[in-house]
DNA sequence: ATCATAACATGATATTTAACATAAAGCGGT
DNA sequence: ACCGCTTTATGTTAAATATCATGTTATGAT
């Protein structure tokens, strides 16, 4: 269930995240005392659907997926969180229990900031609250827009979209190791696994991408963008 | 572009909305001075995609749709807001311009609370900020979960889902007047208009619903629920 | 190294959904 | 009432996607 690890001072994260801008030194050190950082190996479960929400999760390093069972043999991936992202920021205010599970899809360092402590800081610091609101809105808009963008695309468009997303927003490189299986890709963009494989093969045959196991190289990003926009 | 109308004191709305619980009398009257209420007839445009966000929108009465052009001859409905709902609560913190248009789909009274004024109150009142956060999360979760629920359903399941949504969450009755055309239904749940009509006809033939123009009566809600859950 | 298992891959077929065509019914304006 | 326009309606066909079947390749455990 993850192993506790020595966590850096919040000060260090504060530089990297836009989150803590409005916190004064003493407030930051208060947050610092009510957080714990854990390490999760690839595939390890961070929390399970239905678990009580006791903390806000901050991705310090790695990559995690938020996912949900929708039937006996089918899951859905809601989103993927990357370093400096917060998870549960939205749910923590409106729900007492997670409506999704979280699993590491790369070795990850996850910081848990106690909910009570966090909320106390918000209530006593309006500017901090505003920062949180802004951050929350951004995350929310991103997830929602991603979902809307996908829902009007066909299979080829969806694959193109998600590959560009990995390249541009997560790995910042046209060559990267896909952190998810083909089945998980399917769960992320609402397709069948066979079709994910099929479409990726087509892209390979068309010279748009190179595939070497989980290593993907986008050789023709413009074409991929065009396919994403059209479909 | 809507007609200005005499707006009730915020105090009155405060009772109906969970929103303003934490505002003291004097804060409430500050909000009261920076809001204006407008009336929009059915079909009237409230704001257009790209407009600057100057205010938070509160639905006092009626029903409005948030929608977005996705191509020359296609739109998408993002969500429908009902009385006591806030709109733009999320975008106001992360965006300067609307990424959707808003149109009244019933005669509606819409309250505009000036953004600056609202944000000032948040920054100076942490507890109020917490209330806003909670409210925002709820709205957000609802939209997101609705979208996710739909995406894994087939056509029949989607129609069943949206009909139950109207009955249970908006009109609180199994008989209601559909506020949207079949085309708009399609835009709301990602279908083609022809299929919306077709599936609804099927439901009628199966004795699950009665259709009289826009008047819908759900005669077998259990079956409809089953179809929604399965599909 | 060998086995068992899961992931990847591809072809054939069935099902679902979209697109096209056409017509009837409702509705606002004159 | 009549006209033009939009919405509702239904049948037909085409396209997209899911399902099923089967084989191959990777991967982890012993």
C-alpha cells in the first residue's frame, strides 16, 4: 500500500506548483507538518473506489490513473495525473468518499496533505482559497474539455488526440514510452482494445508513428494533428 | 439581449441556495449592490462563446443551456442549468472568456453578480470561499459524472438516462414538457437527431413512455432505469 | 529454460450507429 | 386560410464500431 518516504519541504514544491503562491512562510510550514509522502510502484493501488477522502493528493513524481469500474469486466479511466497535479481537489469539498480508484502507472511519489489541515488553511486565508479555486477550475476545465473533445471524434481521431496529448502535455517529446497498455488506452478514450491496436497499426503502416512495444515515436505530428482535428 | 427586471434581495435567494450561508448580513448586502437580474425569453441568447466573463450567473427561474459550436452545422450542449444553479462559477477563475454560449430554453430570470465584487468577497472571507468551493465541486462533479455515465451507454441507454434526469432532477415528476427539441436532445447526449426520434418512438411503442409533442410521460420508470443501467 | 499467463495483432462477421431520402405534421407570418 | 419553414417521423442504405475467433509475441514465475 505504498511505502512512506522522506518528503521534501513544501517550499520546494511551492516553486514548481502555482498552488502555494499565496501562502506565507508560516502557513506553508503548517501545511508542511500535516503531509506525508509515499512511494508507489508501477501498478500499485493508491486508493480504492469508496475509500473515505482524508487527504488531498499531490503528484510529486510519476504518473497515476483515476479509474472506475463500470461493469464486471470493464473499467473506465477518468484521467491521468502528472507531476504537480492535484487529485481529489475537486471531490474533497463535495464528497466524503472517492468515486474512483487511483493506481500508479509509473513509479510515483505521492504526497498526501491532510484534508482538515488544508481546509483550515483555506478558511483562514481568502487569497489562498482563491488560488485553490483557480487551480481547481483549471483542472476541471482540462478534464471536461478533454472529454468533450474526444466525444465528437471517431476512432482514428481519438487515438491521434491521445497520442499527441502524451507527447505534448505529459512527456514533452515526440518519442516516449506509453505508460498504459492498449487495453488501458481503450478505457481512457472509450474504445475497444482491438480497435486501439488496429488503428495504431494503421498509423504505423501510414508512416505516421513508429511502434516498438510501448515505445512510440511520432514521426509525422502534423498529420496526426490533422487526423485529430478532422475525426 | 434580455430585459432588466427588478431583482429580489439576495437575502431571499440565500434561503434557497446553499451558497450564501456563510455570508454575514453586511456581506450579503454588499453582494446585493453589485448584481442585476435580467429576464430572457425562451430561445434568447444570454451570452455568446468568446464573450468576456464579467459576472457569475445565477439561475433564479427558468432553464438555460450551455452550448458550443463544434463545426459549421453542429453544436454540442455541455449542460443544462436549473434554478439555484450557478454558471460560470468554474470558468470565472480560470478563464477570461466564455468557451460556450448560453441560451434560455425556458423563460428565465438570470442574476448577474459582478465578478470583481464576488472575488473580493471570497478573498476577504475564507468561510465563504469554502462554501463556493463546495458548491463548485458539486456542480463540477455532476457535469463530469453525467458525461462519463453517458459515454459508456448505447443509444437506448442514453435516452433512458436523460429522460430520467429530466424527470428526477429537473421537473421532479414523471410527466413534464421537454424543454429541448429532438435535435437539442441529440446535441446533449451525443446522438443523431433521427436516432433520438427513433429510440423515443421505440420506447413509446414498448409502452415505457407516452409522447404528446413535447409532453413526455414516463409510464414505466423502472424499465427506463433498467435500460439506462444496462446500456 | 519452460511453462503459464497476459498483451499484442489481425481477419471475419455481426451489430450499432450515421447518413440519406422522403413525407407528414406543427407553426409563425401574412 | 395559405405559404414557407422547421420539427417530427420512418424507411433504406452505408459506414463505423464491436464482437468473436485465432494466432503470435512478450512477460513473469518457478
